[in-house]
C-alpha cells in the first residue's frame, strides 16, 4: 500500500479545490559549490488538487506505474550524506511524466502495465497543456534554477538522477542490483558504472532494463543539451522497499560518489566538455564573425594567439564560448533587446552562429536545438519565463543603435 505520508497527502488533496496552490517539486537544500545536483523524477504517487486518484484505487497507486518505489527516500538520504542539493517531483508519473519530452506519446499514459488510467483516457491537448503548466514546467524550472545557482557558485554541477525498477517484468527476472543509464556523455556514467561493478556483492549492468537514449528526457534536457556531466542510476525496487534497504543504498552511493569526487582526475574530466563525446572543438568551430551583420565568416580574418597552435586555440575559444553561454543562462534579467542595443548581438545571434559553425563542419544542427543549447531550455519556455515586453524606450534605443552597429 501507499507509504503513509503519500497516502495522507493524496486524501488531503482530494478535498481541495482544483485551483488550490500546488508545488510541483520538493527542494532539498545543499551546497551548490560541491558540484553535484541529485534529481528524482518519479518520487511521488500523489496527484495535484482536483484530480483525485485519476480513477485508480490505492493498490494501483502503490505500484511502480505511479512512482519509483524507494527512490525518493534514497535521494533524500544521499543528498544529506553528500551535502548537495536535490530536486524531487511531488506528483505521480501518471499525472504527467517529467522524464519524457513534451512531444513524447507516453508523456501522459492512458495504459500502464495492464492498468487503464480512467482519468487519462480522454485527455485532450488543452488538458495536457494544463498539466504541463501545473506540474511539468515548474519541476523543470526548479532544476534550471538549481543548475544556475551552482553555476553562480562557480561549479557547473554533475547531475545524478535516481530511479528504481521492478524485480520482474512479466515472467522475466531482472537480476541486476543496480544499473547505470547514459547516452553520449561518459564522463560521470562510466566511472560510476565501474565503481559499482567493483563492489564484490553487486551484479550491475549498463543501459538496462531501459536504454539511456531517450530524446527529451530529463537527462537529455538538463545534461546533454547543457553539456553537463550526468548519469541515471536504476536500483532494483525490492532492495530499497524498506527503511533499512533505502539507508544502506544511500550510504553505499554516498561512499562511491564521494570517492569519485575525491579523485582529481575524475573531477578534471567532469569539467572538460571535450571529454563529453557530445560537441568537441574538432567537430564544431566557433567563430567570432558577426553573421547577423552580413559578414561571411570564411572571409573574416581569424586572429591567432601567439605561441599557441590552431587546435589549442580552438579549444580555448570553445571554452570561452561555453563560459559566455553559461553566464547568459544565469543572467536571465538581461533582455535580448538590450544586448542588441549595446553590442549588436544577442542570444539568438549566438544560436545562429552555432548553426553556421555546424554547417561548416558538415554537422547537422537545427535552429531549435541550437537555441535550446544557448538558452539552457527550449526557446519558447525561456520566452514565457524570462522575456518581458519591450518598452517604447527600448525599441527607440534599438532603432538608434542599428545604424551604429551596421544592421539593416
């Protein structure tokens, strides 16, 4: 049955009106300068006020279809052991799944492991948008804020996402004690996997029982697109279904992760985007030409750094670009129109230059993906959260500056 706190929360929510205040995330305080952020996407089986139980009984809400059993307790204890911040969801994955992309057909499940979800059966686009605004977007915004706080503390964080999986699927046993899921960035995932594998009493696996390559999931959104090191760990649910198991696994993971963070070589690799396997200086060259002003980058003389070869210069220029992008992601108060007025470029220009650089390197990169990389989130979300309406004074200042910057 439901853990007592979750059961109580569900009954209390049933009695509240649909417009009652609801917080979509739980934030655990920690030191952002320690360079780690722990996430738990499927921490709760609760529903927001006004949604009852989506027509399900308590037995269904206690199953893995509603939340990742044991994951929340492990997350809280692990964050406490390491002294790092954590963000946990406060709503069921059946309400909306924060570990899916907006366009994923499984974002809101109508059928899950043989159970029909009555409250989701006739969901339409309007209701899906309502749930995104009520739970999905605030949860991811909380993660964005935690990442920005770490960056402001001078320590871009490694992301560790805690999940759990069932001991059996249909009639097939799942023998692993723990698994590590990852896609293109091995900096955190591979060392974590090797450290788990070195434990004498564990049977571990890579990208089991699910693949770590899900476009738009939480790690892709906050890790891959930002070039932050990340890993998703899955723990078998029967091992963390009670207090003893949850405490033991939190202590084990705290020891393993703590040991990794104490290794200088590991920390150096964590903060080397060239080791990420996502974008390296050899595959995308960032140029300083102002494409929006009509200049051709190929015709623009490239300054050289005395005593530094071309490859190293490209690495340094790429590092400077990444630092500029990270800085702009923290300064959401600075509007694009002000950037254009003062300097003749803005975040959208950076996105366009990134697309142009990819094309020059025979690499396919969409404008939408480039913008998401520069903004740290999909562009429409950034506009909705941070862009303010331009004042008449700002518009006048931009027009006056256009001639000065050479824009037509």
